[in-house]
C-alpha cells in the first residue's frame, strides 16, 4: 500500500520544537469536525497545514467545510504546555520520527501524544490483543508469550484493556523489548482505573500513546478508532482469546486489510472465548502456541536486531512556562464495582484445568478466601477439581 499523504512532506523540527507549520498542523488536527480522513484530504490538497488553514475561510464561503470549528490558537499553546508539563511529547505526521508503517494506513492519526521511551517506535512491534473477560489460562499464556517475545527484543503493542491486554503489557515489561500502550483516552487517564499503576510503569519503562488530547475521557466511540492504531503500528497481530464478535477481531481485520500478519491461539470449542480465534484460524491466520511460531511466520524477525537501548524518558523539548496538566474529566459513567470473588473466579476458569495457585495470583486475594470461594463454587456445581490442585469450569 502506498504511503498516505500525511507524510507527503516531512518537516524538520526546529531547535525551539515548534515551527509555524507544526503549530498549524496541530491546530488543524485538533479542530472540531476535522477527523483523520478529512485532515489527510486537506494535506493532500494543499500540501501544508498552514496552507490549509489559510484556505479555510474561502472553503467555508463556498460551503465546503461548514462543520469545521477551528481551534483557537491559545488552545494549541495550552495543549503543548500541558503535555510538556507531564514530561510527554507530541509527534506529528510531518515529523521525521513518525512511524512509517502507521503513516501508510488508510487514515493515520495526524497527532500522537506520547509519554515514555520514544526509541521503542523503531523496534519490532508485535500486537497481542484479546478478550477483556479472558480466562485465567488465557491471561497466563498472553503474559508468557509477551514475556518471551520481549526477551527476544520485540516490543509488545496492546490497548491497556482488562484481560489479555493487561497480561500482554505485564509480560512485555518483563523483557528488554518492553511494551507500547495505545489508549482510547488521553495519556493521563488510566482506563480501566485498576490499571493506573500499570500505566504509570509503562510511561516510565515503555511508551504510552494516544491520538486524543490529554484529559480526554475513555468514551466508547474512541476505542474502535484506537484499534486501527494498534493494527497499523504492529507488523503482526496475535489474538489470544476472542469471542465471535469482539474488538479484538476488529483489530485483526484491520491488520489484515493493511497487509499485516494475523495470528491466533487455538482454543476449546466448548469455551465461547475461543470462538473468534478459532474462526481466525479457519480463515487462514497463523496458528501460534509459542513465540517460535510467531518468528516462523515472520522470517525477517528471526534475524537478531540490535536492542533499542536501556529505558530512557522522552527528551523534553525546551519548555516555555510549562503548565501543570488540566484536571482529567471523569468518564461518562463510573467504573463498575468488582464482582464478588466467586464470580471473578468463575470468569477466570475455563474448560481447561487451571492451577489453583494461578487463580490466587490473578485474583489478588488471600489463599484462604480463594479456597472458600472455590468450595462454594464446587458445591454449586460451577467448577470441578482435578488432580494436581487444578480446577476447571463444570460442563452441564
């Protein structure tokens, strides 16, 4: 696929960090009514963001862009200063460091807010995604695959969601490859809330990324758009668990449409959390049970690559009266309360036996509490015990 017009002409970043063209680029991209698709069309038509801004009054007079509400120049400065105050950075589509693979998708994000290790953008990216209500075995496998991939200097890309995404990020942080979290909110918003500590760790040891301004709440409509960034940034997408209809399958479809390799972990047909991955395999996805399967499907990755270097924060550009970030707005609705421990265990356990020790680890509960909950579930006929201190979901 030919490169999108967003990279038609890259602009060298001046010593001050912000040229008139870069400010115009940010202002146009953040204006209401200008999405990624319209932005790319305007850059393709006018060549530069400054030229597109200059043409807006004429276009409006002709009735072409009546729905566009141009962002105030002061708001541009506020975003720059607030992000710099967080120790973050804005990467624009006209910047030399903008990932070429992401620029080549149909509608690349014009602006990326980043916090963490910028050098990870030059590493070999593997996306690992899957179900939010993942089984315990699925989470264990996702973390193990991500850990081994990271130990082979692959960077793990995922979306910080519950379940498989969380496990993938945790595994990525256990190796030198590290991890990139692509958010559907501002980079200063932890969603789900229980991942706040994980997000802070990724912002230091990995890289946090979003096309949204800081302070943007995690609205439902943002997450499908987030998925295209995960698919576009990665060279391959591995789906560990997914129901027949899920956001993970959307990410896989987007990846396939952009010519990326799609991979999936097989699972039991008795567990609906494997219906999507099994369908991907029927459709031709590469079957993965170990990281060796990933490397076999991507021969170029089998060759050693120089490590991306030790963790280092993004080098901040010169700041001018950097302000503290604005208070983050709350999500549209409060985060749901955690279900009772027996229900959490029932969600973790699949049809394949799972070690009780792993259940205790993933539930973050006291062993005695887990054992009591398991006894209640067993008496209710919801779980079965197996030799070796393992449990599984009871089948009717």
